[in-house]
């Protein structure tokens, strides 16, 4: 049997708004398969996003969803999780939403180690608004606001998340579609703040400015740059030049925020 | 023993003609017909599901049995 995605989608929502070949649809399908693997109760699962093409994702999925303000997914999601710690809370959005306007919320959600999973679709650009550069646009690359090449160095989202205290960090790509659900499953199962960065493609605003002739060229690039962490162990620094590690990059056990907060409430009650 | 062919369903109204499934099918089963994808050589399908996995648009389904 073919996988039944429709079961998880709100009726009448397809075709979705994403452009031909946009990887956001591939990521959404990965998330749906992960939700299916974990048999998540849709009534007890919330997907929270900010603003952007990537942030349109929750609108398609038939569970509890929250489409919030630009960069504020982590803030709203934290509110949901604090009010209902038993809920599965999943955040999603783009590189612009998560690392520019939402960068502050992102690092503090990592620091708190609150039990939520953040899927960040990194297409290196502000897709929705016509291709302005984001903090993830690589140096030298073109955006509508950097027509002569971007002078800024880009963020490494996974490293940023690890540095800020996230306790599970993984990376995949839209090309490696069958890995996406597996990474998300592990991330959701992890107790604490988990980040899954998916390297993605925006043919419409990023690809065409940066000399990718087609979606296929963008997909081939994702295929070529990705190196699984295990394979990287056997490679030299020279061989790893220009490559990006994929798979589970970091994992540790640490006290989880809603549980620690519950203890604070107990202490406060006991002191009365 | 007769080989059972998989079923490949294409939902034309969802297909945006991105070529991803055509390009990355290892046995070149699919082709573009105008703006949408079509099955060219079902016999060659090895049921790897790569087309279904990578289609961003829920537009192609492979049933293996
Ligand atoms: C407060 C505020 N500032 C700016 C915008 C305009 N805006 C909408 S989406 C977006 C960027 C989205 O980029 P990203 O998160 O990378 O998503 P993508 O579209 O690339 O998937 C911006 C700047 C906004 N909606 N609200
Ligand atoms: S503009 Fe880019 S990110 Fe937005 S839907 Fe189109 S391809 Fe995807
Ligand atoms: S299942 Fe595999 S072999 Fe068959 S059409 Fe799809 S990609 Fe090609
Ligand atoms: S991958 Fe999907 S949308 Fe793209 S051409 Fe194939 S069936 Fe159509
Ligand atoms: Mg983006």
C-alpha cells in the first residue's frame, strides 16, 4: 500500500501553495510519516510556526496548530508546552524566521531544554518575501538585497543550537527524503529541546539568482554536499571541505524545563 | 512465476511538473507529458518508492504489492 498522507491532512487543502520543486513539501511529508510512526494522538499534538513559506506547514496538518507572528514560534510553543506539558509540541519554520527575527527566541528555547522539537527548513533565503538574504545565506551568494554577493558569513544552525544548549541536534536534507522522518522520530522521542535542521531548496528566489538552472541542480547539490556523520569520521579535512554533516550531530541528557518548573511550583507551595 | 507489477498512481491535479520524480527514478520509469508526469515504462519499476518519497506535492503514489 502507498502511504496514506491524506489521513493527516486537512481536507481540501491540496494542492499546497509551495512552488514547483520547493522542498518544504518533502519536509512536511517526512513530518507526517514521523507522526505516523510514533502514532501521535492528533488531539494531543500541536504544531506551531512563525511566518514564511516554511511556516505555512501547520495549516495543512489536521492536528492542533498555531500559525503565529514572525519569529515567535518558540515563544508561543513554550506557552503551549508550559500550559499543557503532556502535549507533543512541534515547531517549524524557515531559516529567516528562526535565525533572524526569531533568533533570540530560538537560542533561549535551546537554553531551557524544554521538551519540544523544532524543525527548521533552511533554504538559505527569505523565500516568501522575494528573496532577501537571511543569516543563513552563504558568503558571496546573491539575494535581492545582496545583488553583488553577500559579504556576511552564514550561521551554522546546528552549531548554534548545540552552543545554545539544545540537547538533540540533527541535520538532513530535502534530497535525502527517507531520512527526514527518521530524524524527526528520534527528535520527538528525545526528552528535551531537539532541533532538526533540514537543508532545503527555494528554486524561485534563491536558485535562479545563484545560477542553479533547475530544481534538479539544487537537489543534486544537496546530494553532493551531505556527508553522514559516520562516513565523515573516516574522511580527511581536505575531503570534508565544503561538505555538510548529516544525521544525529549531538545528543545529551539534561534536566527538562517543564519538569524543573513543576519542582519550583512544589517548592513554592511547600514554603507557604 | 509471473511478475506482479506495482501500481503507480499520478494525481495530475496536484502535480506541479517539477521533474524531481522523473530525474531521480533509478530505472527511468517516468517521463514528463506536457506539464505533468506520466508512466513511460512500468515494467522497469523496482518499487524503490523514491519518486513517492521525494514528490513535494503528494502527486505520485506507488503501491508495491
Ligand atoms: C514582523 C515582520 N517582519 C517582516 C515580515 C515579512 N516576512 C514575511 S516571511 C519573511 C521571511 C521568511 O523567511 P524564512 O523564514 O526563511 O521562510 P521561507 O519563506 O524561506 O520558507 C519575512 C521577512 C513579517 N511578516 N513580519
Ligand atoms: S518562494 Fe521559495 S520557499 Fe517559498 S514556496 Fe516558492 S520555492 Fe518555496
Ligand atoms: S518506485 Fe522507484 S523505480 Fe518505481 S517509478 Fe518510483 S522511483 Fe522509479
Ligand atoms: S515530483 Fe511530484 S510534482 Fe514533481 S513532477 Fe513528479 S509527480 Fe509531479
Ligand atoms: Mg528561508
